[in-house]
């Protein structure tokens, strides 16, 4: 049985679907700080299987103990955490408290209940300003904001835990830019308020909820001057988690993988592809660069392909179509 922390969120919910499809049983803990309880039913609707849900905080150790007593948990996937870079600069304590303490509680739980397998949601943000592209897993790591620092610290904590007890199996997954939604349109990314990230912003412009997109910078050293990122379909990313779990089940020890496609697309390419899909509804203007942004960021996906047999298969058009489909179905 796999415990998913933050399993009702964007990436967790898609991963729950893939785990159920692969035959795993799934238990979710989520405090609903950035998700809704109805997502549990949507996961069940898509998969045709039941999911056990505990509403609560991962930092609540008593609740964690109750969950392991009531379920035979042998693996944990830790998605729960806050993820808004800008907010983390304004409210660092909130980020350190949630992201670090939730992880410490889980590690303690693993120690006390002899749970050996952990998959952790890290981020390409740990590469900071990489010196060259594509980015390989052995590139130097650094952080430029409190959010990124929590990911970096947690990676270090997990490495220390592994040194102290190498019977643990830990997969650190560094996600590039997840976008898209499940083909059913039942689950997807549904941020509160005005989105910070590109794809949710574009979809809200396409459906008329926001007026126009500001493209942050058109003077970067890239193919068309706009920022380049490695966008990966969230269902591909979810499958990467199933593959990582299977790797842990072979007693892999601590492993680190990029989950990306290896292809970088510019903001303009994103807008143009989305406009093909939705019929030219995305208006945009060029605006100054956003603080802290890098010009380019894309993965080498080779290690994950070689060692996990993982390869993202969705095209950029499919990613845009699924994002648009989700937004259209959930406009209200
Ligand atoms: P999300 O906000 O949609 O999901 C996180 C879930 O965790 C939410 O449902 C939220 O309610 C829950 N949660 C937060 N703190 C909790 C706590 N203390 N106890 C219980 N539940 C809690 O985010 P997501 O996009 O699905 O991201 C999942 C993970 O992946 C995060 O750790 C994030 O930092 C990481 N990540 C995301 C991206 C991205 O672009 N989405 C990129 C790199 C890494
Ligand atoms: N962008 C715009 N306008 C917008 C929003 C974004 O032009 O309104 C541009 C950005 O400047 C960047 C690209 O679109 O060039 C992608 O921006 P996102 O905010 O969607 O994604 P980032 O690459 O900046 O950051 C994301 C997550 C981070 C994570 C990082 C690496 O938000 O948490 O990917 O995984 F660390």
C-alpha cells in the first residue's frame, strides 16, 4: 500500500490514478490547503477503484501513526508542501515550517514503523543557474529563494538519512515543468487566485477569465528571446513515479532522477501552440523580465530512461489540448 501525502493536489492526484492503474492500493493524506476533497471522488471515478483519504496535516505525527496502524503502508510518496516561489520570499517561515517539518515527521514515521521506500517531489529549481544545457543529475545544486532552499535542504536531509541507514530506498525526483491534465478533464491544475505559472495563466486567458498574458522578457539569449523550459505532461510525470517506485522495490538505495522531456520550448512557442488548439484566444504583451528567472532550463532525461525505462510521450500539442480541455470543463 502506498501513502501519498498531498495526494489530492495536482501531481499527487494524477499519480494516484497511475498507481491504481498499476495495481497498487492508495491511501491519501491531505490538509486541503491547496486542493478540494472532491478530487478523491474524481480519482475513484477515473480509476474505478477506491481510495482511502485522511483529512489532516502531515506535521500531525499522531495522525500519521493512526494511518500506519490502520493501513499496511510499505511506501510513501511525499508531494505535500507549498510551492509558490514569490510567496516563499515574502513568507519564508511558512515554507520552512511546512516543507521541512512535514518531511521530518515522515522520516520519523519511516524509522519507527520500518517503512523503507520514499519518493520525494524535488524540483529542477535545485539546479539554480545551470552553466550549460541540458541539465544532468550530477550538476551542482544551489537555491535562489526559500522554496528552492527547502527542496535543497530536504534532499540533503534524505542523503544523511540514507548514510545512517542504507536499508532505506529513496527516490529524489527533480521535476521540470509539469503541465496538462488527465484526458478525462476530471482532474487537472486548479490554482487559487491569479496563477503564477505560465500554463494556468494561458488557459485562463483562453477562457476569458484573464485579459492577456504578460510574457516576461523577450531579450533572453534563446531562440526567440523568450524564456525556455522543459514542459512535461503531468500524466507522463505520474508514470515516472510508478517507475521510480518499482525501482525502489528492487532495493535501489538512494537514487536521483530528472523527470523532464529533454526538449525546451519558449514562451512564444507555448502561446502559439496553445492558440492553434483554442482558436487564437490568447492575447499577450511583452513585459519586463521576472526577477529570478533563468533564460533556459531543460533536462537530460537520459538517466531516467536508462535506469527506469521512463520516457515522456505526450507532444506539446497534446499537453496544450489537455490543459484547455480541463479548463473548459471546469470553467465554473
Ligand atoms: P499542489 O499544491 O497541487 O499539491 C500539494 C498538495 O499538498 C495539496 O493538495 C495541498 O493541499 C497538500 N498539502 C500541503 N501542505 C500539506 C500538509 N502540511 N499536510 C497535508 N497536505 C498538505 O502542488 P503540486 O503541483 O501537485 O506539487 C506537488 C509537489 O511537487 C510539491 O512538493 C511541489 O513543491 C513539487 N513540485 C511541483 C512543481 C510544479 O510545477 N507543480 C515543480 C517541481 C516540484
Ligand atoms: N512566464 C511568462 N508569463 C507568465 C508566467 C510565466 O512569461 O505569466 C514565463 C516565465 O518567465 C518562464 C516560463 O514562462 O520563462 C515558465 O514560467 P513558470 O512560472 O510556469 O515556471 P518556472 O520555470 O518559472 O518555475 C516552475 C515552478 C517552480 C519550479 C521550476 C522548476 O514554478 O516551482 O518550474 O521546476 F522550481
